[in-house]
């Protein structure tokens, strides 16, 4: 990204943060915001999310993210088309991809940011919207089809269930489904708001 792009990104982030702090959910594009609002979770639910996330990424966060993407690619092969490092590659050959490892590390960082901010979830909104803008249809973006975002959440929940470390049950599955939906809805807002730049 050139200097102009960096400046634009910073300005958009600051504007979005100020608007969100001032108006809260009133600036949200998603008309079903309340349905997805993970800020409404009670203390027990937040602790279940925090503890399960920590256990899930405890061994190696980057490897965990890597495995999430490999599972998504296995479940939904068409998702590989959005990643130059995955397009036309076998799942086995992607295990050596440093580009994939870098990307998955960033995904884990953003999910961790959301989980770390469950008590003040509004802190995460501007960053997720900015991230969504970078994935939008504009000339300097990744041009990801927003309908593909949920596939990573499905892959994540499958791996969580299979890990056996988490005491997985329908309540935890529902909490993670709602949480990941909230994350990708904020990204979709960013795609609509900032994705044309």
C-alpha cells in the first residue's frame, strides 16, 4: 500500500472510531445488529468464550489458524480461489506456504482482539470494519465475496469440537456461531462502507 493508501486507511479508522464512539450501533449498516450483538452476553458466556479460545489456540496460535484455513479449503474448495497462494494448490502443498501462515496469524489476532474486548466490544468494531474494507470490491482491496466469510467460522467450530479440550457442547457451539457471525457482519459493514476505496 502506498503512502496515500496508508493515510486514507488511518483517516477512515479514526473517523469510524469517532462515529462509533459518538453514535454506537446507530451507525451500523446491519439492520439485524441486535440479533448478533455479542456485547449482550452475560459474564458466564463471555468466560466460556475466553476459556475455550485460549484452550483452542494454546499450543500454537499460528498453526491453529493454519488448520482453520486448511479445513475451510477442504470443506469449501472454491474458497481457495480468493488466495493467490492457495489457488490451484493441494492442501498438502499449502502446508509449506509462508503467505498462508502469515495470513492465518493475522486472522487469529483479530479473533483474539474480539475475545479480549468482550467487556467493551465496541472497541473491536472500527478495526473489524476497516479490515472488511480491505476485503471489499475496490481497486486496492482483496475483493473477497462476503458470502465466503462464514465458511471459516464453520471450519473453526468443527476443529474446536474435534479438539476434545474444550468440553464442547451445543451452548458453546451456539456462542461461537453467534460470535463469529458478529465478526463477519462487522467486516461486511466495512466492505459496504469502505470497500470502494
